[in-house]
C-alpha cells in the first residue's frame, strides 16, 4: 500500500491453495485477491497456487514451499506475501520466520482496505472492532512483523502500541467500542422511526462489491431531481468504494416517492468479524420493503457472487423480503452468455446503469414489487387542517389541487396506511 513515509507501492506475491475438495475456481479467486491487493495500494508481481490434499497446520503450505517462496521473493524483490485464505497466528509467525517478509492473509487484507475507506465515525469504529477481534488471538504473530520499520498493507488501524498491550486491555477496548456502537445504533433507531412516520417505502441495494450499486443509486434518484440535486453518491471503479451507507429519495412511475439506501459490498470469504461488526449497519436491510440484488453481469464469476450475496442475506435473515436480481453492466456482455443458478434468482431484470438501459422497466418492477399499494383518491381538506395539505405535497405527487370555499381539494394517489388514516377526508 502507499505508506505514510513514502509513496512506493508494495510489491506483492499472492499465494493460493487448491484443495482436492474445493469447488471454487482457484484462478478466479486469485484474480479477485489481486484486485484486493490493488485496492489496498499494492502491486502484484507474481502468484503461486499450490495443490494439496490438506492444509499444513504449521505452515499452511508446508515448510518446503515456504522456503521456495522465500527464494522467489528474493529473486523478484518482493516485500509482501498475501495468502488467499485466513491464517492462524502460529502460521503467520512460522511463515514469517522462514520467508522473512511481511505475511498478510485475505482477511487482514480486507480489514486493511476497510480501515482506509471508512469515513464516518461509526464506520471507523466497526472496522476497528473487527480488526481487534481478528488480531487478538494473533498477537504473537503480529508482534513479529509490526516491530519492523515502516507500515504498509495489513498495518492500518490499531497500531503497534495497542497491539503490544496485554489481552485484558484489548478486551476492554473491544468492550468500549461495542458500547459506542450500541449508542450509534440507538441514534440510527431514532432516525429510522422518523422515516417510518413518513410511510415512504424503502428500497435497499445489496450485492457484491463493485457491482455498480452506487451508479444505479444515482440513476434512480435522478427521478426526484428536485429533492436530490447535488446529492448524488460518489462512484469509484474499485472494490469496496462504498462503506458508509447513504439514503436518498427517488420517485416511482406513478409519482410516489420512495427511499433508497445502499450497503457495503460483499465479497467471497468476507471476514466473519466484519460481518459481525457491520451487522448494525446491515440491519438497515432488515427494515427495507424491497431488496435490489445488484450483480455485475460482465463478471465471469457472477454465479459465485450471486451465491455469496445470497448466503449473507440468509445470515441476516432477510430472504423473506421481495428481492429483484438486477443484472447490471449489460453493455459489457450478452444475456445468452450469462450462466448462473436460477435457484438463487426469483425476479430478474437486465440493465446498464451507465447506458441508462431498462431503468424505466426497473422502476416499474420496483413499483409492482413494493408491498405498499397506492390508491387514487380525491381529498377535501378543511382550512383548519392545512398542515395536511403540506404533508401530502411533501410526500406525494399531487395530480390536481384546487382551493374551494369549503376547503382544499387534492387529487392524488396515496398508500394504504394514509388511505386508512385520512379516509374521512376522501370525497365520495
């Protein structure tokens, strides 16, 4: 990564193990690992894949292979070795002694990227909590390479001083962060209740990292330009570009407003500590009325990505919600080239956010899939209840408004909740 002391990109070797029982394509998995290294600010010089019957408990890849990697690193001037799986503290320590280079596993790499990308106070706390829980059982291994000069990939977040303290101190810090996150959760709950009062349906974007969720979000909020002017979310073509959730407003084809929220992107082998730490933020998905599962249709591993997202949504217990699978980036591929397990896909649509393809059809699907149904009504609001007029103007697309002697007449479509709540104002 780009260190604080210099701007040199760390030269990395990525290492993967292919077990005879593995069903995942190791080449695609290694390609993803290379993208993760690039996202962390490193550059992959070469890669090694070892076929094994079982993982070596002491060295993960075996002592002989570790010595081979050491020689390889010396020849290619490699500073960093990144493994495609999670290593134990003993494995990190043993590998470091032989290879004499910094050893980073896939989990620590992802945590490192998150530590660099988190912007909000809550996001930073969530990442720090995940890092501490990951590093706690690996303190000895981390002491070995954190004592070296310099920083780099795998060293962001809690620094050497914190990791050199005793376990009791680290556990105390974990406890303090968890309390702070609970306070943040309470604040989020208050905001959520305010949103619920507006009765606006909520659509949550979920899916693999870099699937195009932020771009799609910007396209959907363009339907409500008045509210969202200058409120587009930033888009970057990189893994984990979005960590902190955003909430924006869009409009359905029938003119009714709805709220859109995005979430942190998923990735295969997403660290358990991260899922646990971000559960507070991901809980927003539980309160959504509809999920848009955004998939990068141009990715050769789209089937694995679909299953990865499905399993995380299952863990979050939200599979009972209506889900639309949105195959994005269709400008880069053809429908006949898509291969995926239909068991994980119910409703589907093929779009291109960049080319604005089929976005109107997507909005129609959202409108039909939302559990809140709208009814067209004529309301007669007496002048002593003009605050209601403001409410309808703020939350709905009004077809017609007329000021009469007996009050204000409004023609519009309202949701079922408001239909029952304000039924006495409905004109016959």
